[in-house]
């Protein structure tokens, strides 16, 4: 059975409340009730409830950009899975390169967050990928292997359907540089082959692997035509409804 394409928009620390509602509304209208491609948007925390309201009646799901691994407690500034679910979130991004490399999140932190989310029944977009230095030193495959193994250790058979992996070549994020479709396919195939060796062919073949490195309407078609590229985690282009909808359209082509 072919994997369904999935496109998620990561708005990062952008938008005012008015902009977020307008953007969410335009995307909801553009996607409508179509079920051809799974679509999600991930606004900043303060706008989640408001964007959830404008997505109602569409097939666009709501996601969050991060989560804490504890259910509650003295963790100033953090947000729990329960809070996200109550706000209307189905998805949460875990281990984004900006959190790993700018905010210093470790593989253990990513592991704990991912497990907290799936244990709460949330769908997780797990981000993995190499920096430019790691790529130039031919360490990319070692990085994928470490990040995938450490994050997913202990996932049960019942939890696998909640996992989506996003491959982010860190050197391509926000730089305008994009991995070629062939480079993306090689990375995705390597990740899938490692999942197969760890967890078997059934799980590896069913798990969606998204590409997340400066996806644009111009690059989307070539990337999504690759057999192991199952959609995209979109950054900058997700802030413009027409561009994001063009990427969704490319995924459904």
C-alpha cells in the first residue's frame, strides 16, 4: 500500500495573531475537505487555540512546534502534551534542528519528548539531519543513525503509526540551498533501510519520511517524485498561503 503524502507547515517564531488567523483560514479554504494529502500547520504556542478555530471544518490538522516531556510541574515557560491536546493539536514537532543546534537539546531530551508525546496519543514529527560540517566530513549517515536510534528506542508496535520522520539537511534550512531530489532520496532511503534493519520491513515501509530543507513550490515536485520522499516539513514557504498550497498541490500530483 503506497504511503500517503503529508505536508506540514512550521511557522516558527513568526506571525501576529491577525496574520496567523488569516494564514490558517486561507490554508483551510485552499485545502478544504480534500483527503488526497495529509496537511498540518504548526503555529507559535500563543496562536494555537485561535488557529484551531479557523481550521474547523477543513481537513487541515493543527500541530505544535515543541513540547515538554513532563505532564505538569515547575517548568517555567514549558508546555505539556495535555495542554497541546486541549488546544486542538494532533501533531507536535520534536527535535527540530534549531532546537538541537541553537537551544542545545540533546538526543536524550528528544527521546524523552517523543515518548511523552506518543504516550499521550499525539502524532510526532521527529526531525533528524546533519550540519554542513558533518556532511563535509562524511558523517551524515552516522548522524541519522544516532538520532533515529536514540529517539525511537523503546517505541512499541502500537505507537509506530504515530511517528513521522522529517529529514532536515541543516545546511539547507533558511539558506535557500536545497538538497537535490537525488540527495534527498539517498538520505531517505538510508533512514528507511536502518528502520528496516531495526524494526522490520512492515514498519519501515509504512513510516512517512518528509523532506525539510527550504522546500518551495519550485522544488517540491522534483522532491516529492522520489520514491522515499513522502512529503515535506515546510518552513518559510508555509508563511504564504499561495506558496504552501502550491506545495500541497505538488504533493497530490
